[in-house]
């Protein structure tokens, strides 16, 4: 017989608030603090595992419910986690203020986002138990480093509220500011591609920003992501103006038929993390050829195995897979890196917000070299938890109840700015 | 750092001939001996691994070429095996005499069939190295036993040649014979469903056989598989006559549009291992709704990870996955069981020829209980190699060069029977 696997004895859920710079997007502006949830799985074998996911109250509440079903399970039974709490999905919010930038919020997306952190924590524990990196448990790496893209944002110099951490990135509200930020990004991590979060300024200004980036960094692959802010006409116009320097356009608009028409008429590859965000959205998008690159997010797809499943679906249908990112810490970056290391045909560098996060709960921050994170060979995820940092950020969560739900629109309101006038 | 993984030092390829009863199919009759290839992977860590695949000369030759590329690889790098020898695929045979019953033979299908045995052997070695069953390396089992279907064949009493092993199954050439065989099958393994290989007798006789089975075993799920022998009209007629007692009809005909029309008009679920046999065949079939159940074969899809990939594609498109079988031994049955144990939504019992194989290379034969194989908890595949049996079957391969390519049509010719007159 094989040695028996350790069983899960405790699931510790720690909601935290992490500092976030005033990054602008279609919905508004990032609040000074954003919630994340840190998951620790303990076992009767002594090994523990770490996971991370969205920390808004709806996720935290669901995690508290679902975590009870983890207790007693073997850490060898990872596939079985996917069915925890499964039931018919219902719509929670068609256009949630911030997480709406990853599509509508459903009960199943909340469930899967919670389970993703459980799954990652169990994989971490299993890897530590067996003395192998998580990627071995996913069939093994096919690359030694995972490329990430430098993620540029229009940005205020500082948060318009009294209590906020300062950042040293400076403002970026015009093409010059965007180029300045890009230089800083390249100095920070040597990124091999750049993405600009659009949908913030009038399209002509964003076109000018992309052109300024192309002029400053000739040949560097560029991406523009307005989070579905545009009409088909505007999308066609932008594609015409800067299609030649973009490796892809991300979620220019949200109607599948419009996306299909845009691709048909301009040939520009279209990426999404808004119109294909769950398995039941794959077929309608692929059937119309509305999407050429699916940006997976292991959180809302349900974990690392689910990400590999999505990669398989993309391969079968001749689509590319890359990765979406929302504000996250190093545990999630480590998880993204582990699964991305195992996926064949990852043609586009993955997205990450990590350079924007000055705070983390890791004992050692992950470092970008030449735009990439080296795939660790240490057991599990290859990261360690800084309990002091975790406790400090949890204290902040307790002290600041009004930031427990990310709301980029509220942040704008608080700044006295109407969304349409920024 | 993690412990380093053992590296592959040797790949031993042993072609064998195994006894096969005179089972009838659309192409002809199974020859008295059929080739298989047993793969042994040795490592510098002491652990070894077992794999099995098609043994016809074209596979053996390719295995000899490709095995050189395994030497020196880490057994932790399973995903990387899929790209060994990858190049543009060309058609080898549009309708090969026997393996044509799994679609056209391409260079890539040969390559993947070889790699599947390499991958299984490496998984076996990795599992032994880590002390875990292979299913743990696929995310863990979601069931404790894998259901198989009893696989009925029209059958002669004996091979019409002098040198052949006798079998004790007796003939089955009419409804009574088929029912008699089914009783024997149920006594052998307690199967919870029965499949009849059709396309052998005139459709009316096969309809009568299915009706006889339904009358004898009320409520037992039945399947009929004529290997694409019928026209759309015949398929419609059969679906009308016995659709009510069939859980699915398998490859009644081969044109996608005909299959789609058959399903649309009759509602009968259609399974295939002939029109969807490689990733590039998925989309045309799914787009037309020509196939509701894909019968995966880990050999020609390229291994266990590829089988999980196919399962993901089926799930995304609302199709079911089950498993096809060709003549195989216990190593392949163990591999099928390991991966099937990890796949969610395996709604239909898998096919297997195993009960027809009196010979094996295992130290201990796998046993069906209540139609299922228990998922082993022992390290690796959970099976051991009987070297004496392997040597004996290899000696037979050396002594009988005319059976090194399976050819069911040749077997008919040798029996002095024209295909159309049997």
C-alpha cells in the first residue's frame, strides 16, 4: 500500500486589507485598501498549505461555509474539491462595481473563487508532503520561467483621502506619464511586453498613449484593455489606429457579435477576461469566433486543475491561453506561476498586478527578472508565510470595515468625482 | 530544494504476440495472435515503469526512434513528453484493415500511441518513486472503482487455422449465441452494461440480437457498435427499432452530417471512437452536434494527461466522455482505470476487451467485480510485470513474423471467406 495521505484538520481563513495605489479603470479608482483572503490548511501529517483569493465579504462568508467541508479530507484528493458546495448558479450582480471587470458575479463564480484558494492550499500541502513542487503534481513544468507583462495604469499621484499609504510611482494621466511609468516598470522587472489599462480617458488619448509607448519601446509587444468600455464603432476605430502595434486588444467591447465583427473586419486578435469567465461562456464565444485569447484567472475558474482544463479547451479550438490578474499577493502569483509552467502553448505573457503591491504576506517577495518569475523547484508552492505581516494586515481589516468590499466607484465618490467627469 | 527526480537511463521495448479469440467485426475477424508492445522505463533512481501500446510494426518502429529522446529525461517532466517527435501529421492509411476501426491512421496518431506508453511508464515510475498511485499525479481519484461494460462479439467457435490457442467461449452467430455469451460475461465479471460489436450480420439480425439481450436482461444498459458499417437510412431504421433499449448507438455511420441528422431525428445519443479520434476532429463533430459521447482511448489520444484534456473539452461542450478499447492487456487496463478514476462525470461504463485476453504479462491479473476494477492505492500503476510471460510472448512474436501486423481482413482471407460473404 501507499503511505496514507495526511488529512485536513483545520482551515484558517484570514481576511486582510492590503494597500493599493490609486489606479484608474473604467469603473473608477482602486481604493487605498483592498480585501484579500489568506487560506491556511493544516493537516494531521504536520504539513500545511497556503492559498489566496478575493477577500470581499461575499467570498469570506462563502469560504467560512465551504471550509467546513474540507475538514477530514485527504490532501491526495484534489480533484474532488471542485464539487464542494456545487449547486445551480444564480446571478448575484450583473455589473458589480469592481469585480464586474471580470464579468457578472454569480454564486458559482464566488464558490469557485473560494475553492481555488482551497485547492491551491491543498496542492501546497501535498507538494510539501511529497517533497515536490506543485507543478510536478500538474504533470511537470514545460518551461523554467513564466513571462509576465508589465501592467500600466492611468493613475493619480495619491489617494484623495487622508488615511492611505503613499506610493512612489507618481501620476500617469497623459501619454508622457504613461511612458514614464513604463520606464519605471521596465527598470523594476525588465518586462518583455506592456499592457495599458484603458477605458479611462477618451479613446483618442488612449490611442496617443499607445502610440507614445510604441515610439518609446519599438518592437515591444503592447496591449490595451478598456474593460469593455467601448462601442463597436470606437473599437473599430482604435483597432484601425493602433492595431498594428498591439499584440492583442483586450475586451474592447462586450457583445459577442460585436467582438466577432471587430475581429472579422480588422483581424486583430481579441483577448478576454470578461466575456469568457466560466465554462458555460466558452462555447458561445468560440462558436462566433469572438475571442482568440482567453485570459484565465485560476481564482474564478476554480483552481489550477481547472486552468489546465481551460487550456485544453483552448487548444482543441485553436485559441490561445494567457492569464488575467486582479489585485493579488505573492501566494496567488506563485500559484499562477506553478500552473503556467505546465501549460503548453502559453504564447502571451501573463498579466499580474504584483508590482503594484508594496505589501505582501510572504517571507520573501517574488522577483521579476527579465519580466519572468523563475519556476521554483522547492516543495509545494515554494513560498513561506510571514505571520507578522499577516497579523498586521488582518488588524487593518478589523480596523477598517468600510474597505471590506472593493468598490472602485465608491472611491471615486469619496473623492468627490462623478464617474463621467473624471 | 526538492529532491531531484530520477532520470531515465533505458527504455526497453518488447514486442509480443498475444492470443486473441476469433471475434468478428466489420473488417473481418481477429487473427489468432495480435501484436502489442510492452515498454519498460528504467531510471538511475532504481524505480522502473511499465507502459503498453499497439504493437504493429509501424508502432514498434516509431517507438524505437522516439525512445531515444526519452533517455536522460527527468521522470518529473511528464507534460514535456507530449512534444517528443512532434511534426506535421500525414495520412498513412485512410482505412487500415483493423486499426481503421478507430479512424484513419496518421503519423501523429502513431506518434501519440507510442508516447502514451512512454507517458504511462513514466507516470508508473514517478508514482513508485514518490510512493503514490498514478491517480494522485492526475489530481486524485473521484471514485473508488471504475465501471466497465461487458463487450460482446459475434464469434466463431475456433480460428480456421491450425496454429491457434483454443478458447472456451464457444460460438456466437445468432441472438441465442449472443445471449449465451452475455450470460457468461455477467458470470465472469458482473458487468452493469453490455455492448455488442455489430456491423457483422445483416442489420435485422443485429436488431434481433439486441432485442434478445433486452428481453433476457431487462433494464441493463445496452450498446451497439457497427463500426460505421451502416448508411444513414439503416442507422435510422436501427435507431427506430431498438433505440428505446440502447443507452447509446456507437459509430452507426461515419459522415458527420449523417450522424447529426440521425441524432436530430431520433434523439438517440451517439458515441464515437471513429469520427473523433484526435483533437482536430473535435470541433467539426461538436459544431454539428454529431457526437454526444466521445470514447477516449488513452493510446491514440497520447496518454493520461491528454485523456484528462479531452474530458475537459467534452465537459465544456456538454458532451460525455467514456472509453474505447482495442485488444489490450492489463497494463493498459490499469492505466485506463487510473485516469478514469480522476475524471468527473464519467457517466457511461468504459469499454474493455480484457475479458477476451486469456494471456497477460502481469504477475496478477486484474479482476472485475460487479463490472468494475477497484482503483488501486499501491504506488504507480499498481501492477507487476511477469518476466517469464513477457519472454514467452516475445518468443512467439519472433517465431511468427506474419502476425506482426494486425489484419482482420487477412484472417478472413486465410479462412477462405470473402468479406462480403461471411
